[in-house]
C-alpha cells in the first residue's frame, strides 16, 4: 500500500473541501454516511479495510490467467491471499496493462494528465506469481493449454480469461488502415491517421490527451465567434463504460461555458440505441440534463464512416415504419428502414465499436461475437468447467466497468477455489455495475444498478441527483481504491 500517495490524495481533497468551507467530517455528514471507508476516514480506516481476515485453502492446481489488466491482476492477487501454496501464471504482453483507464475521461477534459494514470504492470505482479511477457494467440481447451506468439505452450489445470475487449477502428469506413487496438499499448497508428482533423477519442490514453488538445482548439474557435459543431457518437456494440461518451460531452460543455463560448457551439449526441441509458430512471434524468444544457440528440444513429478531409461523419440512421395488416396476428407488420446520413462536424468524438479478440472468437473457447460464454452468476464457462472469465471479455449482461470487476473477481476466486476443493460453486455475481456519470466539472451522478434494471444506490442519497460529493469520489478516491485496493486483491 502506497500510504504516502494516499495521504497526498487526501490532502488535495481537503483543499477542495476547504474551498467549499467544509471538512471531511462535514462532507461525510452531507453524504449521510456513518462510515465512508478511506474516502473520508483517512489511512487508518483503509488499513483496517485491507487487513481482512484471511481464510486460505490448501487446494492445488496450475492456474493460468490470460490478461494482466485490472481484472486479471486483481484476480491473481486475491488468489494469492486465499491459497496456501498458489501456482499462478499471468500472461500479459503490455507493460502498462494496469494503467487506470477510467481516468482517460478526466484527461480528455483537461483535469488529469497521462502520467496520472500510467502504472507499470511489473509493479503490480503479486509475490509468487509468474509473469509471461507474451501474447496468447490460440486456445486448446480440450487439452488444457494455450499457445503464445513467441511459441510457448503453457499448460494449465484451471484457466481464467481476462483479455478485455479490442477497439475495432477498422470497421469504420475511412479508418480501416488503423486496424484494431487496445486502450493500453501502442496507438501511434491511430493518432497519426487522425492527425489534426478534429477527430478524437478518449478510449486510449494518448487519444485522451489528443482529445483535450482538439477540444481546446475548437473551444477557441467557438470563442472567436464562429459557429462550431461538436459531435459525439455511441456505437452499436457493447463498450467499456457505457456512460463515457456522455461524460466527454458534458466536460466539453463545461469548457465551453468556462470560455464564454457556449452560445456559439452546438453539441449533438448520436447514440445507436433508442435511449440515453439502459435503466429508465437514469435515462429520464439524463434527458432532463440534456434539455437543461440545450444539447441535441438523434437516436438510432450508428457511426459507420468518417471523411477526415471533408469533416463529414457518416451514420447508419435507422427507423421503423408500419407495413401491411396481418389478419392472423391482427397487427400491422413492422418494417425496419435505414439510410446513410452525412453529418458535418468541427469536433468529432468517436466511441469506437468494441469486439472480443480474434484469437478468442476463432477458438472453441469463445462465441461468434468474440466473448467468452459463461454462466452469468458463477462466471464459469458454459462448456469447459475448468475455465472462467472476468471483466469486459465475459459474456454477461451489462457490467463492462471497473466497478463490475470489483464484484466479479471476488465471485470468481470463491468459485474457482470451491471447484478446486470439489465443492459446489455457491458465490453469485448479481450484475452490479456503477457508472460515475460526470455531468460537469464539479458534479457527478452516481449511476448504480444490476440485473433488476433498477437503480441500486450504495449511498442514502437520491441516485438521480448530480452531486459535488460524488465528483470528489471520482477525482480523488476511486483511483487509489482501484490501484491499491483491487490490485492488492482486497477491495
């Protein structure tokens, strides 16, 4: 635990609280909390939280984890805490695999810098865990081994897949040359291709920095008096953090207001779906926020192409029309329609389509969509019982956020050890997901929900209200909870 870092974080938070004339105790009272962990309790309560009673198992087995990002490395850490003599191997090629991806939104809005989220993989490998600096290129679950790009054959008794998703730039016309990529890693080809075109994305760390640069350029253009079009997209595929496309829109809005340039800017969201959020209560709240801020939006628009030189975004626009009357079903036929629609922009933020890696889709371990089919509660593979999946790659409803991983990896560890001991898998993931939806520089609506498709707030506060207290949580508390809590296997 880096308590020096934590104390510095708390010191900075105290300055922010002081600017509002509040103490940490006042803020805790405002939140209605009797105990708010290390967010307001300081390092002593965090130490208490991370010093949980250890119940270790003597179960044996070779465990291989494919993917050493937040999900994979947190799982490895928790397994080392719960096994007396663990035999764990993590296979991960990216040096910055554990970097704090939720911070990319804050970089894009000019709040943080890349150095604030960059963390070295090797600093977070749990003691006793073997790291293979390589990429898995094939899976053979029938014989319990994986093969790597460097020609290694790695055998296992139990396999955990935590590869995450890929950013599918190549499926967008005009960006085919970029290919696919990950949020972490070398994305220089993407940045070079986009250049100074006004097109950007917060879904990579370097891209988030570029987003801030481009945002400032077009905020200045609006400030000069020129009408400026800001366009934001949300694709037809599952994505990491479904609220992020809106977060960067809200942050752009804040920067325009700050510059006195809002009246010369038009901000428009083009979501592929027919709602702002999958949970009706949050959809309604966001829609009211959009109306309040004079945002524009067009549902059922999926970005399929971009003309960089002409600054044109191309969408597949979808709608339904009433067809012929069906005398048997006694209803009208519903006919799906669509057309290509060209939209001019000055600033275009792309949330790219996201897919499972090819090596998973093309193996027996994956589905046709590239995700790993698991029981949504136990996270065990539906066919290969010694295989589990966690994080974005797991084919479970919703839940592609770090907050979901915080619940999932504990369930997975419990169930894997139960299986190693020959016991039933009793631990259940209930679909918990959290999205700290930034609505301005200084306010966050904390959207929490699960498979009930209803708000499931952890705090005794109205979850539909934007609050400064949750902004403090987003900016100051969530990163240390992730980096020094989850990645230690405890939080």
